[in-house]
C-alpha cells in the first residue's frame, strides 16, 4: 500500500495530500480483533512433544526471522529449570543452552524465593525475564511475596547466565497485598493481572534498575474484567497468572486465559484479547480469539484439557498463537496454531483490512477528480 500511496500523493496537490495523510493516520490499525486459527499442532522440542504444566510457563519471541522459545524442564521453581531453544518454522525447536544460572547468586542467605510464571520482554534493547513469586513462596525475601522480579538476559537471547535485578520493589495492592502475575513490560509499561479478586489488569510506568520499580500505587486498574467473569457464570474466577503483552495492533495488546474458581481449575479452551491505543491507560472489552473448537491435528486427537499461558505473535503472513493444553491422553503439552510454518515458508502478500481498503479506494476516487477537470494549457 505504501508505494501506491506515495505515487498517488506525488501527483496530488499538496493541501489535499496533507489532508489525506492526516486522515489515514487517524484510521484505526485494526477494525476487529486479530484472526487466529483454531487448528493447532503440538510443538516439538529436540524431537519430542514439548511438555508444559502449571507454573512452567513458556515464552516465544520472533527476532531476525528466528523463533526463540524459553521453557522450563521441571518443577523446582528455580532459575536452573529454564532453557532456551530456537526454530525456523515455529514448530520444531532445538535447545541451545543448558541450565540457566545467575552470574552472581542474589540469594546467598536463608531460603530463596520460588521463581516461576516467567514472562520475556525486550527492554532497552535487551531481553528481560520477569518472574513471579507466589504468596508463601517468598522464602526469607519478603519483597518477593506475590510480586514480580526481573532478570537481565542481555542482548543475546540465547544467553543463559543472567543478572538478577531484584524484585519490583515491591508492587503494592492486589492479591495478598501484591500482584497475581506479569504479562510483560512493553513500551515502558509494566502490564499484569492484579486486584483483590485478580479479575483486573494493571498497566503502569516501569523504571528499569536494580531493583526496578513502578509508581507507589498501581491502582485504579486499567482493565476491570469482572463483567467477563459474570457473563461466563464464574463470578469467583480469576485471570491466569501468566498472559502475554505485546506492542502491536493499535498500540498495546494482551492475551490471557481464565481460571474458574479459587482452586485454579482451567476454565475453557479460549484465549481472551484486549488492546489499548492510549499507552495502557484504558483497554477494550475482552473478547475470545478462537471462533471454533480447537483441534490438535492427526494422531493427537482434540485437546483433552483447557488452555493457559498464551503467546500471540503478529507476523507478516498472519497471526500465530501458542498455548499450553492437554493432549487426548491428558498430558500437558505446548501447542501452536497451524499457521506457524506458513509464516516462514513464504508469507502471502499482505492484504488490506477493510478500513485500509476503504481509505485507499476513497483516496483514488478523490485523486481522479482533478484529472477529469484538467484542461491542457494554451501554448505560450
């Protein structure tokens, strides 16, 4: 579209061109939530179906045409469970690190906190892993009680020796006086589930450092999703501890899943989506991304359990969604929407959304008017 617009503007009068540019800039980037395929397939790590379980959240980021996956191998809730793997098709990953470690042990005395529900973001050009520590899991480090903490990976995503920056010192409010989980740090905002009922999402300014920090209060919540829980008949449900935050679409986007009750039962095979065009100050009403029953592909049956830990990628050829679910035997696995391979095997030519197409047609129609009225100037 850019080349067509450039040619057209070059032939138009400047006042009209300026008006057209301004009107196009005001058009929303997306007229509807992203379209996501309901056809999933299991992710493979080193040739085996990738395992996933509660607390063993995973993260996927595409950089330089490569899919980067951070995943956990066990339930010790320490940094040593983490691994990094890469893929060129988004489905078959190869691990390229051993156990993760800290360059300097930040927990030299007492009982260290549990670190889990990890979220990976890019902050200041470097990769950061944002951990969460549950109430009662803080060991002898009270700032970690139901709080987020940050580890610096550096500029190379495969680096497995991290610098721990510390707890976000600490985030006030929310469950047990803190937060329920981090979706990510995007565009200078810490974004995560929060609130006494954990049915809200907070988005506040993040200041990087050792330790990192956010404002003294993260309330009021930027998104109150309590109406969604009421409409689904689970008024005591809550947002799962690990979701996804991205800079995409109209500005910021989040994807998250639901738990049905205080026991933590996964609710449904759905991923909910919301976006913000004002830097996280307010968010659209959450909507489900999947419009049909999910499948896992030949040989794996339909998903036998519900979804959690979503990772939503916006790629040139379409949208890719990762989730943890269960196969027909009940085993927890990582699955990806079937579009992933197509993204790197020759993405289709991008098409205009309805808003962009309408704007282009209107522009061409207006440009045609001066041409119809133009008369040849008399020779001098």
